[in-house]
C-alpha cells in the first residue's frame, strides 16, 4: 500500500466534479445549454461560467497568482457587473469561449495546487477583512464542495432537457434499467407520495 497523498486525493475529487459538470454540455443545442430550467434561472452554460470564475478567484487572486494580470475579457464579470452575471451566458459569449476558459482555469488552479503546500496561506479579497486569511487546504475543500454541488445541479437540468443522466460518459453510476422501468419507478414514487400526503395530519 502506497503512502497517502492528501493533495492528490483532493485534486482527484475536484477533477471528477469538473469533468462531470463540463460533460453535461455535450450534444446539446445552443438553446438547450443556455435556457433556464428553474424559477431562478439555473442553466448549464451559466454553471460552467460560474465554476470558471470560482477557480480563477480562489486559486488565483487568493494566492497572489491572478489569471488576468491586466485586462480581463470584456464579458467577464466584475465587482461592477449586474447580479448573477456569472450565472448565465449572453448571446455573444460562445460556448467554446466559456468551456475553454474553464479548462484554462483548471490549468491555472492545478499550478497553484502543485506549487504550494496545503498549509500555504492566502487571502480572499472578497471575504470580510477579519476572516480573509485562509489556507490552500481550506480553499480546495471549499471549491470541491462548490463544484460538486453545481455538478449536481447540472445533472438535474440535463435530465429535464433530454433525459440524459449519469456521472460521466464512461461511468454513469446509475442502476440498470430501461425507460419503461424508470417510468414505472417514477409512477410508484408518485403514488407513494400521494398516499403519504393523504394519510398525513391536516396542517392547522
């Protein structure tokens, strides 16, 4: 048994979440990668755009390694941008540009992770002054949690679009079953929910 490598373990889980999130764009039209599927506007390309910004901020600026040393792209969100500007793509922001930026964000982040020890100190500029100081270990855990959460959002959004499910193209992590089986399963859950609701005490 080889000696444990905590940094390698963390990076593997981060990369798994990255791959899962980006894969959800594959095979969809421009409309489908952009259209909002929840009342708050959750959409696939916006999730990727947001994840790129998270990595560039936390693994770049926090540790004195800004990705945009001078001029960010004109479409990049800033402190002066409108609310939620990082959560959707305008018509002139291409899928290729956003996905490409996300991949470059990985490379930049992996450089930070590779160069620094887990206990390296950084400062998050957008956090309150009294708690800006943090460590690479904390940021890695935070970004893994954030990326995994958004990969889960993407799972649901993609399923609503065309029924496609699964963790990655190579490993879907789904129980075996055809469309008829899943439809029967869904009907069973619907019936169980209605039965439980009918039996529940009336709310005052």
